[in-house]
């Protein structure tokens, strides 16, 4: 596990509330979902459906 405290101060970690952590997780999930949708649609354009 990398030591993130080298470039992120410890005060920032102590100020993180549960809400901010939940928001960060939700944003990451949304970004992953959007990226997956873009990847899926670009794959459909390249090759036709096998059905």
C-alpha cells in the first residue's frame, strides 16, 4: 500500500466526514459507469451485434 501522506496532509484526512467519503465513492462509481457506457457504445459501432 502506497503512503499517500507524502503528498496529502494528515489534517485533510481527519477533516474528511462520512458524507464526503460517500460523495467521493458515488462520483467514482458514476465516472466508471459513464466510461463503461462510452466503451460499450464504441464497441457496438466497430463491430455489428452477433445476434
